[in-house]
C-alpha cells in the first residue's frame, strides 16, 4: 500500500477521500484501497457463495448471481478452493489402494497431520514441536486441564472471564467437579466495571495479583467471542506465572485473526479450533500447544496409541514410549478427511504472513468502524434516537477483525433484513451483531457494500433518514 495508507485507519480514509475529492463514505475510497491491497489476490483462493446460494436471500431485492457479502468468518471461514481436490485425492486413494493408503501418497494417513504442524506453528507463533493437531477444541481443553489443573486445598481456583464461551465454562466447571471441588467456590469470574462492556487489562492484572495465591490456572480467551476484545496475553501470562499459576488460552477467535507469539510470551498451554479464521470446515481438526518448558513436567493424564513415538509405534509391544510435550497428548490417528481442508487453508496462509494479514486487518476493520461511526453513530442532537454502538474496543491493539455492534432497536429484525439482502454475519443474544471482515478474503468493497446494505435494512424497519441513523452525508455523497 502507498504512503497514503501509513497512518491510522481513520486518518487514512480521510486522506484518501481528500485526494479523490469525495466523501469518506464514497465507494471510490473502497475501490482505491482495494486497488492498493497487496493481498487482494488471496480472495481467489476461496469460494464465495453467491446471493442466490444463501438460504435467506430475497431474490426480489438482490442480484442472485452476485457474490454475497460474507462477514461471518468468525463463525465459519470460507472454503479453500483446494479443499475439494485434496479430499477427492484421499477418497480416490481409499478406493484404489485401500489399506495401503496408511503409508502411501502425499499425505499418508498414519501421520498425515505431522506434515501440517510446522505451518500451524507459524500461524500461532510457536515451534513445530510445541503444536499438535488433534480432536476438537473442547476435547483438547479437557486433556490440557487434566495436566495443568492440579488443585490443592489452598490453590484450587480457575480464573476465566464471565460469559466465557459456553464450552470453556462447561469444561472448567466439570474439571473442578472432577477434582472434588465446588465450582461456586473454585470458579473466579472476571466481570467488566459497571457500565462497561469489556475488561480492562489493569483490572485483570489486579485480580491476579490479589487472588493469585489461590488460583491454580488462569484460563482466558485470547479474543473474547462476544465483545471481540483481544486480551493482553503477554501481560496476563507474566502476571499469572509470577504468582505461581499455570496460564492457558482458548485461541479459537484469535488463531488466523491476530498475531500470536505463544512461545515468546511463555504461555503454558493453549488450544483452538480451526474452522473460523483458519477455514478448515465445520468441526475441523483442532490444535493444541504446550510450551517446550513444560514438555517433561506436564505429561498427559490420559494415554493413547498416537502419543507413542512414531518410530516404534507399530512394534505393538505395549510399552509406552511417550513423545515429549504436546505430541504425547495425542490419542488416536487423525481423520485424513479433516486434514485435507486444513492443509488447503494453511497453504494459503503460507502465501503471506500473519504480520501482513494483521496490517491489512487493522485498516479493513478500522474502515468499517469509520463508516459505522460516520453514518450510524449516536447523534448528539437526538440523544434518545436509534443508533448503533460498537462494544468492541476502539484501540486496534485490543481487538482482532471483529466488531460487535449493539443496536438501540431490536437487532433480530435488522439481522433478518440483512440476510434477505445477501449478508452473512452473526447475531448473538441478547443484542449483538458480530461483523468480521477477514483480511484473507474480504475486501474494502465488501465493507462498503455491507454499510450500504445496513442502511437499506434500517430503512426497511422504518429507521431511515428520519430516525437519526442516516443523517450524516449518504454513501457516495460529497461532504
């Protein structure tokens, strides 16, 4: 990107609009940014559904042949074009050579996942030997907590955010019960300050400092699924370990979204799914991380054949030669049909870097934020009128690509109108619309089309210019 794009997103948009002689809300700005996007070719590596392919599109309102506005990568990433080819290769191999596929071909079934762990390590900022691809996220979280959660009478609490993703909450609750403790006493939940939506880093660190002697494990999200907040993982890790706690993160909404440095930050353990920003398909093969410093001290509580050293695994003598570190946590051979789409996606990640993706993401999400605030922010002249409030932190260092939008009017009706107009995003109870422009495949024009469509959805619900939501200069108009 050129010199106009070197500052913050808001200033960049203003400078571009000044050069072009148009409003910051003009489609010309989006086109300019797209033309100078060095990653725009990566979109060609994915399949984008058309309007008519989405089940809720109203073809009287949209061009069915046009690509949809897909901003739901935080729920399910788009399908990599290579995924079908790789799946067909393995199905053909199964059909033509049967059992011999375990040891033949470009991805032998008996160790196919091993070929991807280096690529996955690059995405999460780890060493290849610190990463394992296996199971689903919650299974991996349970396996890791069985080793890292070692409660005692004096140190038995687990620190996690209030309203953590349900699977994390349930996993922690059941692990506490499994060890004979009471979740009411052993779950320490972090809540925002009154009137605030997100957690302040200083408050998290203060709780760790004050309560750390009773905390066995600090177990937070890396990016909070509801608010989109990115936690300061380095500071939290340092603070927790200084108090003698093990520190782990659920990176489901962070992997492939933000720059992670799990090794450099000294995180004890982490786990993640791969079907959101890593685009491996629904229920795709999940990942786990154990820092090399724990490779001998944190052994798995449950053993399986796939934790045995590969070189002697097939001697079948029932004498476990446990692989050190996270590799020893593997239980069973991984489904090759889940390996295939993950490989297809990781190959796209290897065409760029997380640093480059993050640079684009900051600008892309900042552009979305600018348009939302410019067109649909609270109007001081009408303090009680309808408006949109962004509950995700405005600081790019405290968020990934997702913005969580809170409407002062019923969100379900707005969501339905967006779906009718070919927008794929995500509504979460009670009142949030989650919108995630993904730098791998979303464009600035996607963002502009969303904002334009949002205006149409608001008008369809009787919230047009007279509502206070649309009184800023319209899309494409001069200031």
